[in-house]
C-alpha cells in the first residue's frame, strides 16, 4: 500500500467503518459486496447562463437518495476563480434535507466532509444513519459535494491513476517502481484538465470556504451551523476566519488545523496511535492472555511478508474477478493503520495481527481491500496538498526526541518523498502564508478528538482550541477518528451544543464510557 492513498481516503474510511447507535457502543457496518463499485460518469461541463452569480439552480438529485428521505436538490453555481468573476463557472451539487420538526430552528447544519476530495452525497446514507435523523429533528441538514468532487461539475477524478494503484499491488511493484509508473498518469490527468480550461489552483480551501458562504447566501439563511470532520474541520476553520458573520456555531471533529504539518507528522502520529493500541491490549487481561505481545508480533509480520510477500485474492472496484494482491510489509502496515480509524476496527487489530502472525491471511482480505482505497477527487486532494501543505513543510525540522521514538520501518514507510515528487509536477502555486496560521475566532465551537486517532491526533485539537476563545473541548478516551458519528454520548453532546452553543454541553455521559472491547 502507498501511504498517500490512505491520507486521501481517511474520511471515506471513517464513513464505512464507524457506526452510531442508541447506546455508547458502535455497530459494525455490513461487509462490502464482492462486486465492482460503479463509478459515475463525469458530467459534461455546462456553462451556466445565470446572470447573477452565485446562484442556485434546482435539479434532480444525481446521487442515490437514502430510503425514507426526500431532499431538495440542485446546483450552486459559482466562479471557478473569484478573482475572475466573469470567467469559468462551476457547479456544486447540493441536497437540502428538511427538518422533520414542524417548527425547525432557522439555522441549518451544513456538513463539511473530509478527504480532501470525498463525496458527501455519495456518503449520504452513512451520514444520515449516524446522527442525521437526530439533527433533522431540530433543523435542516445540508450536504453538498465540494468543488472537484464526485457529483459536482467538473469532477476531477483520475481513473487511470486509481486503477494503477490496484494493478501495482497485483504486480508486486516496489515503491520506486510504483512511483515511476504513477507520476506520468497523474501528469496526464493534470494536462487533460488544463486542456479543458480547468485551473487546478482554484481547487483549494479558500475557494472552498467561499463556496460554503455562497451556499448560505443563495439558500437565504442568515446564519448556519457547521459540522466538519477531518479535512472538513480545516474547511470549517477557513469559513470561520473568512466569513464569520454567517456562522452561528461550529462543531469540529477530528481536527486538522492549518498550522500543522500533515505529511511530516504522519509517521509520529501513526506511531503514537499504534502505541496506544499496543498498550491497551497489554493492560487488558483478556487481550493480553489471548494474543500475547501484539507489538512484537506486528513487527515480526512486517519483516516476514516484506521478505516473502503473500499472494491473496482481493476484490476491488474495477472488475468482477478478484485481484491477486501481494501482501508485503507496506500493505500490512497500511492495513493496520487503516484499522486505527474507528473503534469498530481497532477492536479487531489484535486479531488481525494474530491472524497474520499465524499465517491465517484470509482473515485479512476485507481490511486489506479497504486499505488499498476507493475513488475520490484526485484533483482536489493534490491541489490542496501541493498548495497548502508542502510549501510550508519544506525545511521544517522535526523534533529530535519525537523522531527518535519512531521505529525505522514506520519512518521509511510513511515517507514524504512521493508527495514531494507529485507536487513538483502539480501546477499550483503556494498558498498565501495565512493558510499556515492558526485561526483566531470567538464563534462558539465544540471540539471533539479521539484518543486513538492516527491521522488527526488530540494534540492538534488542543492546539486549535488555544486560539478559539469560546470553545468546549472534549477528548474521548475510547474513540478514534470521527467522534460524533461513532458514539451516542458524543452525538448527545453535539445536539445539546447545537441547541445552545453559548453554554458547555452536559458531558456527564462521558463518565460511563467504557474501554476498548477487543475481539
């Protein structure tokens, strides 16, 4: 597995893995079908004729509507570049789910999904299953696909690149061989988009935030509430900074603030999260008794499959027959890393490691398939990464003490080099320095983090809280990425905050939280 794909898809992973039930425990989701995932056809670019921009154009819902819901759908029409208001226009697909309350609150919740590059509308069923009904009992709930993502126009998806990712695992390519084959595919997609007149530099958090504000304006809301997860928290912070007048309250869950270094810190964050799981298992009598030293077994498996990769049949999204995937050290690391995203799968990590240690590899086929990845907006991901992250990470020195605590195999795996290689060819300029600075705001903000989160660790949330004067911060000791969607207590607190954002929500339910129940 190649680490950048895990980063691009961490929001999709959490939507598939995290449940939200009426109790404090999560409910595992059904296994994915062993059939190809249909990809939507990229819509032909339509030049809007609206005389007033931004505008909202009513339209049929282009995504699969979850059973029991009847949203009002349409397209937000905005300039691709707001510095060029008479230039190219783009369309963002929007779904307004109306409140079930006969007297709803006047301010809706706008859902900001992560990635960057994930599709909120493609995930609508999962989002609505995990607290959506409870939100709709209070107020309207708005989902939209950000610029460049699946149901918006244009959709910046590089199919040959994602197909090649699966092919590379089937061919057992080394990292160097993979890089050599992947870069030309990305370059070709980038060139094709540019030949269509698409400006990749406009697919960034600043324009994304302006889209959110324009959506509020065209739908006629005086104020809205934002709920962001992962990259969606970064987007929420941008909106808070640039358009504070339209925001009543904000929930940021699993926080990715602008001033951190995602690519430089990923090895340290993964090491921290893994260490928490190893420690929890060692302290759990049942887990320790059943599986022994899972940390030692984890590294033993990496050494073994790296020396002699194991062939496994894994179903992927692009063909009916399974792929013959080679499980090597990198793919095993990414499989366990992907499992760190939710408590549903964290509970299985000791079992996964033990299965691999005893060479019962067939038990890992589903999490391995999830680790390889699913479709997302290639263009939005790389434009934000190359414009907003890498320029501010080059030359930054790591903390020697933190660096020394990272095992060599994880440091070598979570390398930044491939990202640097892609950004060297990606045709976007560095973002303004403001995009690397903490957001200062007095908007009421509820902040959630999970102890085991491998990609947006709790200390990032704490760092963010330092410059938000009216915030309420809670770290959940038994959760990971996507707190409010994976725990009834967190959802209860989120709903209380939405009802009254000027006071801290009742957090007494956190006293009843249990520890990880390992399988």
